[in-house]
C-alpha cells in the first residue's frame, strides 16, 4: 500500500469534500448566478483532483469544457 504525505492526503480529502458540498449547494441554489458559482467550484475541484493529483474523475472533460465558458469562469456569489 502506498502512503501519502499527510498534507497531500488532507488536500485530496478537502477536494473530494468540496465536490460533494458544491453539488449540495447548487442543487439548492434558487438563483442562476449562485448555481453557476457552485458548479464552477465543483468543476475547479474536479480539475485540480485530476491534474494535480492524477486521480481520474468521470466529469473531468465536462469540467474542463464548462470552465472555458464565461458563465462559470467568472462566476461569483
């Protein structure tokens, strides 16, 4: 078994939690700008998880494609 450095393991766990939290938040967002913000947070975490840590995610291609759109790239609360 490969052991990760504790800081690396914590960052990966934080990203995975961030993906889950963002999903919960955008499903409950009544306004479109909030929806875009939380979806962008999820997309960014998916991209970082895949690109920085080499952990594949089924939505990586979608996340990359969506983050190229202004709606997500410039999303704010």
